[in-house]
């Protein structure tokens, strides 16, 4: 992503809590950016009253593959059947994405024994930027790299960060856009409700 658009993305995300693509909208103090190429450069848009969509709730987990950060191979989500997943789309240029990671890591470590896993899909065009960031801010959950943007297209991602809550039967049950510290209780509640099913 060119520096000028990366700077714009940071500025909007710092103020409003997340960065979005596709339709620009104004809702609960949230601003959007359109992401093109696919899911590459960010272009700030005028704020309007449109709605940003995502993968449909109750649909089966979309098929897509991304590169593992620990193994030289392509991975998908089929190996996690029977577990509750939080699939988080993030990038190093997205401040709310980075802010969410310590919380997601602690939640994963707290509830992992009950069948919960976080999978983070990084969308940086240069994977070395994410690798450099993770070297100083490590997490315990799996990180996948998708610089070509195939997974966000499959999930119809329109907000950074976006979290997809997946039940044990492999269906998307909830979608959460953005991240603020005030979101922690709601995210935890959603995960617990899926673990109890």
C-alpha cells in the first residue's frame, strides 16, 4: 500500500476505531475507506449513510487458502472442524487491528482448552512487514498470510479489523466489525455462547 494511503488509513482508524472498504458509511462514529486491487490500496471516501456488508451469518465457512506463518505450505480452515473459531482479518497499517491482538491472544489462551481458537489472516501486501511486527509483538494463535486478498474476497470483508465467529459445525454465527476496548465483553460473550452449544 502506498504511504499516502497507509497514512490515511491510520488516521481514520485512530479516530473512529476501524477501517472499512467497499461502501463508505457513517454509523456509530465509524468511518470507512475503500480498499481496491483486490484488498490493496486504501482510498478515503466521503462519509455517507450506506451500510457495509460481510459474509452472511449462518452460511458455511467460505473456502480459501492462505500461507502459514510457521510452515512453507498453504493452509485452509478445514483442519479446525469441531472447534469454535474467531477468524480475524488484520494488517499492520490498521491500528485497531494491532490493539485487538493482545486481547484475542489472552482470550484464546483462556478458552483454548474448551475448543476455542483464533486464526488471524494478515492482509499486508508485503508479508515481511507483518513478520517484523510479530517478532516484537508475538501471539500464540495461528497467523496466515494472504497478500493477494483471496480470503477477504471469499468472506466479503469490508472492515478492518473484521472478526468472524464460527460455530463447531463450520457456520459463521456472528460478524464483528472494528475493535475498541469496550468491545471485549461482547466478543467474549459471543465466544462463550458458541462454546456452550
